[in-house]
């Protein structure tokens, strides 16, 4: 009978058991966690790109003589707040931190939407080549943000599911016992409502309380 040394037996056991252990999902949790963190880096990259575009966009609009200045101030303030709130890969499982981050980015999105609505009233700005280029870049970035957020959510759902399903739930409660679910992006209440803009400052009341002029072919307002 052939006898093997303890060292050879241990090595043989490792060779035999490694595929079995790997196949049962012991590495699935850290692999999926790293994938979700990578997708989060993509989200942050696109948000940073948007933040970098805003100063030039604001400067271009500031150069025009627009009556509505409050909107510009709101964009500047929202950008400062959004860039001041961060979520690191290590805090992706912190609901409060994630809500603050999402809220700050949502407020900036709303402020930008209001700014673009204001610009619609100024043909000179709309035809400015710098503004056209910046608006195009901003729209492209918003699309990339949407894609990055979707990919991140998909990666997080996959990771979170692995913490609750067999056989990976075994490792989640033993070897990877410190693993916690990550937070998902969700639509905010503000995102469900189109931003409103008050153009009263652009249409001041006529002297003497006269009614605004009626466009040709339009019926006069009821008395």
C-alpha cells in the first residue's frame, strides 16, 4: 500500500477541494461587491464631469443681460452643495449618507433644468455657440449619468441578492459576515415634477396698470 506524506496529502486535498469550494460561491460575494463599487466609481465620474461643466455654463449665461438672476444663484449654490456631499465605496451601505448624496445631486439637476427653461426666453443665449456646445455636453453627461446609475443599480441588486440566497447566504453569515447590503438609487419626489420658473420679472406690469398686450388672433382675457 502506497503511503503519502502528510504534506503531499494536504496539497492533494487543497487541489481537490479548491474547485468545489469555488463552485459553491465562496468568492461570489466579494466579487460582486467589487463590481458594484466599480460601477459606483462610474457614477461619481459622470457627476464630477457635470460639476466641471457648470462653471462655464453659468459664466456664459451671466454674460447675457438676463432679468432672472435667482436661477443662476441657485445653480451655483446647488453645485457647491452637491460637490460637498460625498459617498465613498466604504459607506455605500449607509442609507443616511446615500440619501444626502442623492438629494444634493437631485437639487442640482432641478436647478439646471430651471436654468435651461429661463434660457428659452433669450434667443441671444440660445444662439451663442459656446452655450450650444456646453448644453450639448451637459445633455450628453445627463444621459451618461442615467446609464451609470442604471448599471450601478443592477450591480448592487446582484450583490444584495447574493447576501440572501443559497448558497452564498452561507458565506454571508460566516466567512463574509461583515458584508452588508448597498444602497440603490431611486427616483426622488422632485424628479416626478417638472421644474417651475416664474417669468413675472421678465414681463413687468405696464405703467398705469394697463393690461398686457394681446397677441394677434388671441381672445382678450375675461373681465
